[in-house]
C-alpha cells in the first residue's frame, strides 16, 4: 500500500513539474512573438 502511495506522489510531482514547465514555455513563447512583431514594424 505504501509503495502505491509513493509512486502516486512521484507521478503527481512529475506531472505538476511538466505542467509548470509547459506553462513557462508558453509564456516565454507568447512574450517573444509581440517583441519581434513590434521590432519588425518599427
């Protein structure tokens, strides 16, 4: 029973870490696009 709980916690932490990483990547990607667009317009 304890093994399943530990595996479950590790799985949740991995999923949460991947989710946070994808959110950071999306935020950085969205921030870079307007910057390049404004530079091209100028």
